[in-house]
């Protein structure tokens, strides 16, 4: 390992920040990782559908789909023990109001070389969808993933500072600062209009429910529009619900997120039992259109976090991963889908090598 590397501060302990810190540490840089929460992967990296996307979800953004497909293999190799290889995964195109036709969806899967098997889970109302396919996709266990990340950070010699919220002025000793804070991506950039960008921040709810026994091990996504999905939650008996509309409690377009006062105490706190605010009734009602037994769901609790996307991409639903060199000392990582984290880490490492060459 090289000993004459840069002193690098990585801010943000999600999957993008941690994998970037690991890659930089492995290349011989002196890396300190700062995370304001009390553990890693506590925010959006630990509160999602726990689906390792291969691209099936993005028929209107071939670039996003291809990035997921091409990145997924490396992620599976790096974090194999976290993957859940049991259960069946389905994508179905709704019979009404879909933004993608059944023929177009199947053609998209063929074009992207995404395997499909025409079949329907028995929990799905056949009259509610125009096509249903079983796919090859994985879920991951967030707790196992967190343990693997910790092990990689230790092996790479990364100094991890938890419960530490930093400002740029605190990082004066660093040769390079990598900002991988997702919803807080602009917070360390000051008021420089060239550095800061406008994003769409969505305060989201992920309800956790117990479904009837026949749903066990089944993951279903209803495409392509304002519909819903559910996925098994690791090795528990619970499922995580998602809905394109009902999951979002508030949206902010601008440089910073605005969180409703009643939700702020619930953010990134894991499963909150009996939350004072919830859209669970809307989730259940929406689910009944496609899954007749959905009204038997028992609400275990809900998770709340902030999802960040580019504004104005409703037509494509694009989820790009963007690595930007702001200046000679600052790099930002805007996170796309989880599977692309290793590619982003490699891009940051290449920019760090450029910085090292410039300072030589």
C-alpha cells in the first residue's frame, strides 16, 4: 500500500460515502469518514426497498437501467453475504394508466438483456395487470450489509468518526474533501451558485407490514406509474411497502430539503411503531386494487427518510449517479441506485489520483 497519498475527508456514511472511503483507503490515501448519525447506513442507504436493482424498474430511462444492470455484478461480488437469494421477484404492468405498454416493457427487457419469465404470482389479481413476469433480481439485508461495510472500512484503514457533523471550515487539514451526503449534498458548498445545484427532495415513508402467509418470500412491483410495490424485509416475516405517490409526504425543489415539523423527529430512526403521521391507509387501499388480500395487512410501523432526485425527470424517472469535481479540493457524489456505488467510488479515486499528480 502506498504511504504518500492524500489526506482525504469523506463526508457521509451511506453506501456511497463508505464504499468511496474504502476505495480511497485501499489506494493508500489517509482517509477520515465523517457521519453525523450514530452508525453507518442509517439514512436512505438503510431505509429503502432493499432491492438490488438490475434495471427492470426503469423502462423510460435506458441509461439508468443499463447502469443498474452493469453495476449489479460488482456489487454482488463485493457484498455477497448480504444478498438474499430466496423468494420470487415479479414485475407487472398495470392494466390501466401505465406510462409503458406491456409490449414496450417486454421489448425493453429484451433489448437490455434482462431475463423475464411470463408468469403471475397467485397473490396478484389477474384482471388488474396487463402482463406479469418473474425476474432475476436480489434483495439485500441492510444489517448484514452494514457489518460488511464496517469490516471493509477497518481493513482499508479508514478512520470513522460517528456522531460528527462537520462544516468545510472543520476540514482545513484535508487535501481533498468528498461530499457524499445525499440529501445534504449542498450543505458544505456555501452559497457558490456554480457549486450548488437544485435538487428534488422527497420526504418519504416506508411502511413495514405483516401480510398473509401466502405473500411470504414474494416481491412484486406494479409498473409503470403511480402504483405500488412490496418486498420482503430481510429474513423477518415483514414486508416493506412502496408507492409512487403515497410514500411522499412532502417535496422540496431547491438547494436544501424542508422537512415537515411533525416528521423531523421520525427521520432515519428505523422502524417507528405507531407513528403520529402515516399514509398507511392509503397504501393499503392502493394495494387492494392489485392484491385482494391486502386489507389483511398489519401495520408494524414505518420508516422515514429523505430521497433526493434530479428535478424535472418525471418523464424518464432517471436516477443517474453523478460524480463532480467542484474545484481542486472538493468532489461531490450524487447518489443514484445503490448498485452503482462501486463505480462512483472508482471515479472518485481516479480524481484523487489526478489531484495527487497536480500536487506533486
